[in-house]
């Protein structure tokens, strides 16, 4: 055995437990500030492919998430750990009107945060595989600067889902494999909004909502291998209900506003937000052109029209409700990409994808500053030994231009929320990731 092989084996054995421990920690806590509602990025090689071939690639244990049927292509026991950092660049340029509250433009409400995932696939037999995965690819979180002009429509919002995925895959025939995962999600909801006290001698009050809930769904996958180098994947993800129900906690409100809130039954009221993680379906393909080149593609649909309520605020001039139902719409996803193998040790990934808008681009929620998205990814993976491989990837997500147009029903001086009109220009997210796979 070469000295290089000895060093690599010792290094991978030392790094494996530390990396897996980091995955467990970051999966639970690292998404404290997430930048989108549904991310395809969890630190795996899919980042470099911009999700192309998502349900058909099945080249490592992350197939537990993307298509559990793909585990039948893996031998022995495999562990994949993904780590990543995301920077989101968002900033609302406000159009000032006579009814706009004083304050700044809010700054960048997202910024930097880390993330991670972990997966294991084990061969019970040639045809039967079991697996487990953990990570967080659903959610959003933002925090605007204190005292910003849109504070009466929202200051801070967190909606996160951390997933646990016990999974099974079975090879029905040489060509067809089926898989399923129990999708257990732990949801976290937090929200803070300023309340206009409509009194020059009083600072703003505050409304807080907070709740945590478990939700359960299922993922079902099919993988059909036409031949050794061509395969098709089909995955269905069921809806998961996160039945958040939080007590409306008010603080710092003046006596006049407090009386109005009490008359309307909002002080200490139980608020139902009824978030539904949308169901979706995705079809994917993988085809090897020759020993060096492969092409990948995906097309998918997600049912955002049943998502739920995310806007939380109070018009203290005439408080009637805390939540606002928004008109979301279903979205479509398409991705294309490729893989190039310049050497037996190296694999280059690249891809591009588009997700259609799920809310009106002329009036997005300031607490949900995401809509249609373009993705461009590139990455490389290295097979350093028979039992260990690693990879890096980068992806740029262009969110384009969206606008906010919220109009108050009363002047700010009389307790109204005012008007929040502005534009998110050239918003974007950038992912940098690294992934590691061990085979036992």
C-alpha cells in the first residue's frame, strides 16, 4: 500500500466522525436563517448541477433525499455528508409616499448562514436497501433593520423545517426499483412585527408569534434503468401540514391601542397560521453519451397555492385580524446539466435551472422576498480512493426584480400601517459547498 493511500485512509477515518457530528449540529441549528422556501441545495453534488437529474443521478447516499429508489444502485454501506454556506443579497429600495412611515430601507434581511446534511444507505441484500437522511431544505428567515419603514408589516420572520428521512429501496427487476421515505419534519415558527401606537410620546409596540410543530408526510420514488448508462427517475413528495397555532403576544402597546385590541378579541388570541409544505412531483433523466460525457435533466411541479399564511401584522387604527391570506400559485421547475470525466479520478458537474414564480412579482410579501429563480451551478468531485471521495461546488441563484406594494387603510398618524411600496432589484443567492462520501 502506498504512503498516500495510508495517509488518505487515516485522514478519512479521522474526519468521518467529526464531519457526521457537524452535520447533526448544523442540520438542527445551522438553518437559523434560511434564504428561500424550498431549496434543492443541501451541500451535495446537486449544487454544482443546479439540481439537473435530481431524481435520476443516484451516485451517492444523498439519493435518500432525492429519490430513495436510487439506493438500489449503491453497494455496501455508504455515508454522504454535505456542508455549505449561503450568502443572500437582498435589499428593498423604497418609493417614498406621503403615507410611508419614517425609517430606513431595512438593509439586507438575510445575509450569510451555514447549512449541512447527512445521509446513509445500507445494503441488506443485493435488492433491498435501507437508509436515513437528515437536513433542512425548507424554510425562510429574515430580519430587517430596527425601525425600518416597513416595520408595521413585519420586522423578523422565521419559518423552518428540519427533516428526518427513514427510507427503503427495493429492486423489483433488473430495470425497475421502487423506494419510499417517511418524511418527518420539525417546524419552527417565529414572527415579530411592530405596532403603531399613533402617539408621538410613545415608541412602537410589538406583536410576537412563536410555535413549534411536528409534521409527517411521505416521499415515493421510482427508478427505471433502460440500460447501464440511461435511467429515469420519478419522485412524489406528499404535502406536510405544520399546524402552527400561536398566541398573539403584544407588548409596549398604548392604552388606546390596547383597548381596541381587547374589544376585537385579539389580546392573547390563538392565531392559526396553517402552513402546508407543498406536495410536488419531479421527473428526471440521466444518460451517458460515452465514457466521458453524460447529460442530465429534470422537470417538476410544486403546489404552492395551498401554502398558507405568512403575513402577520396589525392595523392599530382598526384591528380586525393578525394574519393575511396571500394568493400564491403553483410553480414549475426545469433543469438541464452535464457531467464530464477528464480523468478516472475526476468528475466535473455543471447545470442550469429555472423555477417559475409562485406569487405576484408586482406585489411580493416583504416577509417572503423570493419568487422566480434562475440557477447556474458548477462543481467537481474526486474519487481519492476506493472508499473515499470528496467534492466542491458553487451555485449562483438570480432572483431578479420583484416589487412590494402594500397600502394602508388609514394614515400613519392615526395608527395605520402606512404604505410600503418598493422594489427588490437584482436580488441573488450564492452557495458554496463541499461534500464527502465514505464507502464501507
